[in-house]
C-alpha cells in the first residue's frame, strides 16, 4: 500500500459506525508554523465576451406567426430561429406577451455566433406530452451569444409539478394512506405521478423544517374522489407507511423529478444568460454539460410566480453543471423553493471491477466517457493508481450476475482481477467557478454541492437549505459517481443561516457544511484516509443557528476556518450538545484562527471534536467566545 505524502500514516477505505469524538478546546492557542497554513486563492478572475454586433439584421418572431393567441407556438418559433440562422441575424426579438409551447420539440439555438435573443419581458409557458425526452430551451455550440429579458413557466393548470396535500386517513396496518389535495376541488391531472412526498412547515411553505421526513411510496394509486387520493406503500419501507405518518399532517407531493430540463446548454463558449426569471420547471432548471466554458448568469432567478400559492419551483437542481470545462460566473442570482440542490458542479466519474488485463466491468454507466478519451485510474480509496490509459472500446456483456458494461483500454490496468477502480476522465474539467452576491434558499436539498477545483463563493446568502452545504466527491454502486476531488475553494463573507434543517449527516453531528466523501452509497458510513479534498478556506463568514456543528471534515487536508462568526440565538431540535463546534475525522492540517462564537443561552462552549488518531496537525489561535 502506498505511503501518503501528506499527513496520514497510510491510505485506505475506512468503514463502520460514526466516530467517537473527543472534545478539544479551540479557545486555547497552540503553536502554529506559518509555513503550514495553505494558500487558497479560489477561482481566477475572467471575462465572458459579449456578442459583437456584426450587422443590423433582426428577426421578429411575430413575423413567423408566433402569437399569444395560440395554444402552441413551437413550430413558428423554430421557423423564426431557422430564418435567423440563414440570415446570420445579430438579434432576435419576441414582442412582449404570454406565449404557450406544448410540443415535445424544444426551442433550439444551434451554432449561433455574435447573437442576442431578447424576450422583451415576455412569459413563455411550456407543457409537454407525457414520457418524452425533452427540454424547453436547448442552446448548443454557440459562441458570444446572449439570452435575456424573459420568464419561463410550466402549465400548472393542466399538469401541476407538485401539490400541497393533507393526510386524511391512515390504514391501521399502514399499507396505505389517503391524501386530500388542499388547493384543488378537482385535481386536473387524473393520471397522477408521485415522485416524492416530503413534509412542509406548519405555515404551508415549501421550505423544509427541522424534524421532517420524506416518503417515496411505490404502490398503486386510486382516486376516491375529485381531490382525495389513496396511495399504497408498495415496496416502500417494507410495505408500510412510516409510523410518524398521522392524519392532519401536511406534505408537498412532487409529481415530477428531473423530467424536462428548462435550459439545456452544451458546448457553448462565451454564453450569457441575463435578466431571466424561471417560475417553475419539472426538471433541472439550468443544465450545462459537454465542454461548455466561459459563460455566466447575471440576475437569473428561480422564484415563485406571483399569485396563487405553489409549493415548488423546479423539481431537480436549480443549476447543474457536469462534464464541462469550467469558467462559470454567477452573479446577483436567486435560487429558491426547488426540490433538489440550488447549485451542483461536478465531473462524472465511474467505478468498476477489474476483470481482464485490460478490461473493466461497470454496472452504472455515468455519462461523459467516449472511446479515445484518456482515463486516469484511482484505487478504491481515491489514491492515485499511477496508470492512465486510452479507452479503446465499450460493449455490453452478460455475466452470471447479469448484464454489465465492459470497458477496454489500450494498456494493462492497475491492480489484480477483482479490484475496484475509480475512473477519472481528464477530458472533463468543471473548474474555475465564481458565485457572487447570490441568494440560495428554501430548497429540499443542498444550498450548494461543490465537487470541483478552483472555486470562489463570496457575499452569498444560504438560508433554509434542507441538507446544508457539501464539499464532496464520491461514487455509488448503482447510480451517480461524481467529482474528481475538490480543492482550492475560497468561501468568503457569506451568510449560512438555518441550513441543514433536515439534520442530514446526523452521525457526523448534523453539520451545516459537510466536507468529505461518499463511498458505495450516498450518504455512506465509509471514509477514505486519502485527502481527496484539500485547500479549503472559510473566511469572514457568518454561521447562524446551526442544527449541530458548523462543519464536519474528513478525507481532507489543509482546511482553514479564519475570522468567522458563529451565532446561535434560537433553539435547535437536533439535540447536538456540541452545537456550533467543528468536527473532524481522518484528515489533517486544520486551522481554526480568529473565529468568534457569540455567547447565548443556545450556544454551548465551542468545541473541536476530534475523531481520534486519524486527525493530525490541528491548530488553534485567537478564537474567542464573545458577548
């Protein structure tokens, strides 16, 4: 086994239950070797080029029959786009109005350069036929383009994305429960889908509250009335509804998850999205992938539409970046009331079992791997295996355990037959990210999930994010494999308030910020002693009303908390006695310097919780407990 070049004795995957933490007083200064304090710079500044005005050709979509009076404007809009392409127009405008789009086709802009689409304050309302692969906008291979000044929405009158429901009755054997739709006399979509049922706050807002739980029933659904639905547990929870489920409780019932993307973007360079409001979307709101780089979002918001209450905005991540080339800037944006992460950036990895000298079997084929790509191999603990090879073929093969995907490489693979390997495709590189002056709040999952390198997050607010903040990388055996590590991340002058209301990672003391890995499952009890996460600096931030510790750190090194303020002036239901402290396990070179804990009846004495022998080289200086 390789010797570590950093702080830990050796590398390996560590399993088992939660660590037994030993409390240490961070208010007692220790000697610090200044040379050991890591330099963290975050992202480098860069500019996104605006369209250059090459001509005075403008296309007005109204000239092609696009009209607020039509139930579907898709064909007419696509005709206008094609005319703009042929004429090499510099500008395309949509007269102010409300327009509907009901086709399975999307609005596609492919290969445009030095071009602007101006929606002139219009609202575009989409609906889609069931069970089609589609999106709303698709922007592909463009250069120096800008899309601005419009609103995007889904047709809730025909097909709601989510509903507010109240438990009316629960079977004594807990095989089913009856849910009444609070806001409908007759629910409009009788062929109803249920993706997830999650508990909402008492005031019926969609933000998750402490002590909430989720349901994912798989059984039959039967309408008992116009707005009363019986839902069977099916295979969920051993065929039983949870014991906590009781009449009178209110839930948000989501009917979609990740079904139709709002704005899909691939392969664009110098793309600007500006002054756009998205009211709702039944999938990822903004999804960038496949080599896109040097692009930005300015004053782009996911917010509730004014008017009647809606319990959700978007059904999946608000902004999802994967398999891209980085250099993304997000400024003055608001992401709220979504059903998953507000922001998630990662590259796609794979994991598989070495079979032949040059072959590897994978069960789950994450995207972004192509024949001809150079692949770096990592051991199961993320330590480098010392081998990079070109992918020469992929093919399905049958095994006694079922069909798998066989990957063949040009060179011999590391290890021996039966070893698990992790694959990094170095053709990807979602790095150099700037999030500035943004507001992420009231969503069901993470405020942000950072799984890339060279990131700056400054002057942002994170409020009521149900699962908190994650700086992570990891793989599962049957679904997602994300990230090649995370390093050089600067988080400066942000506010984290009430995040991780669902007490996610309870075994790790319910942290506001989780820094670590997930192995085989997400979340997982396993760790790696290899520091796949490194050089993270929290500076000048405010942590307000944490459910437990402000951060849990593992599988990392060179982590600095400097000049932050911790304020707990309200009670927490998590029961974490060390609330407001910092916990660490299997990591090293940690610095807590100049931080302030504001004294209150809800703030215990600050503690650093050490997981034991795997925690090395921790330094404290100038920390204070203040009135």
